[in-house]
């Protein structure tokens, strides 16, 4: 039950973040749920591999390159999910930052 609530809260965060940013469009709440699930799967399985593969550049940039990895994961998600559109790399970068802030705020309200 907690996993369903967690996914719905993150989908709401995706929906709110897309409402805030003009360069990101989500067609429906169901699309936001799919985006939240896919981003969760990518962050669980692909992101650690990408961080290890880019470890030298991460160390040189004091792990600021992780933001670039997040932006590429958002762009990859937008290419896979119909109804989720990101205007470009910079919008993906800003979306990942806004999404993490909104998701943190909403998750603190829910207390799962």
C-alpha cells in the first residue's frame, strides 16, 4: 500500500512540476504516473551504473555531473513515454531539480 501511495505522490510531483515549467508538458495524470514509475525504475537500476561509469568526471566536477545524468534520464523518459514532452536538455535539467524539490515537499506531507 505504501508503494502505491509513494508512486501517486511522485506522479503528483511530476504533474505539478510540469505545470510550473513551460518547457515540460504532461498530457494527463495517467501519463504522470507512467513517468513517475519509469523515472523510479531508471533511478533505481540505470543511474547507479551511469554514476560508476562516469566516476572520473563526477569526481572532477565534485559530483555535479549527477545533475547531467538526471537530465539525460528525464530526456530518455520523455522519448519513451507518449504524452510527456521536454523541450530540451536545459528544461530537463530544471525539471529534475524542480521535481526533486516538489517530491520532497509532498513526501514530507504524506509521511509514508
